């Protein structure tokens, strides 16, 4: 959950314009690597639980949402969140084929993957009963929420319809100076 949270926070910080331009390339690499490492951790988590003798989940229980006997709603949310995280993390490799606009739109679902993962951790995580763990999980949502709101507030304010337009006289004056 820590890897997912760090990746989401870094991605939102970049898209909200919080990361300085000169650090963007390095931040993007770190974001991509965090997402891939998190994806590996999610896969390991699922495979270890599939083999757990107490849980008796099997491959179907960890691959098909809501089929496991243990807290099916919360584990189902985690499975869907894991699939969504996998699609988003791997979408980087098809970004050129699908285009940056579609890729960015798809990345709007990153917060949904995070929320599903957080719900899974809180609802079916055995450590979530420990108050410090539960509060840490909930506290991780604060920077995600802040950056999500900041990103959408800035994106909405930067649309061409809302961008301040220079007065007609200014354009005319600049054009006549250029000639």
C-alpha cells in the first residue's frame, strides 16, 4: 500500500504542476518504477494468498472478484483495484499507440484504483484492526485527496475558455510592431 500511495502521490503531484519542470523527467521515472514495483508487490500478495492454507483462496479466489469466502466485498474491491492498477501501470508502454490524450484520460482512474486498494486494505487487511495501521492508511488519503483536488482545480482553470484573452488592441499593437 505504501508503494501504491507513493506512486499515486507522485503522479498527482506531477499532473497538478507541483513538481518543478527541471525535475519532471526524473520524477516520471521514479513514478513509473514505483508503479511497476507496486504491481509486483500486488502480484506477490495475490499469489501468496492463493497458496495460504487457512484462506484456501486458490487461483480463482484471487483472480475473480467476489468469489473468495473471506470478506468477499473487500477482497473483490482489492482484486478490481489490482486489475485497474495493472492496466494503468502497463499503459505507459502503449502510450504512443493510444496517444497522450487517451493515456491521460485513462489515468484519471488512478484515484479509483487507489480508493479500491485502500478500501481493500481497511476492509480485509488483518493489520487494519491495529489503530496505528488504520490511521496511517487513512492519513495516506489526505495528500492524495489534496493533490487530486488541486490537479482538477488547476486543470479546470487552465482551459482555453477560461484563459484570459488579451484585448483586441493589444494583439493589433503587437502585430504592427512585429511588421
